[in-house]
């Protein structure tokens, strides 16, 4: 199970990489393995400002659909358009080419409420 040390995590299995006030967000290796083969990623909140824990879209796997939650408050400024043609990148490279959105963060202090790698490992029993 790949859980990079340099990222923050949510209890809903999103990961966050914060750089210069912009957060890149995706789902964790654990989440993609639990979901199975991902066939579609839907982001509804593009160009909208959403609060922490609000739904910004969903990810559809062969057997299930799962909501995606904002790990931090802010404006969704970018969607990974590469996922439209190749949603399986979420399975093959969840922390790289499988990223989902970028957020212009409203309140950087919200990262303090996110899990670090060891906290996330505890959450999933890794």
C-alpha cells in the first residue's frame, strides 16, 4: 500500500498536496484498490467555491459510485481532463497522473485537521 509521507489525508480517503496556496487532490491508493476498476470521474464543482467536506464530484467504478469530498475549503480551479479519456489513471497512478482537482485554498490552516501519513495508516489499519 503506497502512502506517501509528504501528503495530507482525509478520513474519506482523499489525499492533498498543498503548494503555494493551491491544493492538488485525488483519492488514495487504498481507496482506488477498494473501489476496483474506475470507469468514470465526475467533477461537478469546477469554478465553484465549496466548503470543507462538501461533495465536489464522484468516482464511478465497475460495481459502485462513491462521492468525493473537499478536503479543504476553496475554489475548484482545475479538473484533470486526462481522466475523461483515461479514468484508469486513478487506479494505476493515484498520486501522479490520477490526481482529480486543484483548489485555490481559502483557509490553509484547515490542513491542521487533516491526517499525516502515519495517522492515515492507522485509519486504514496498514
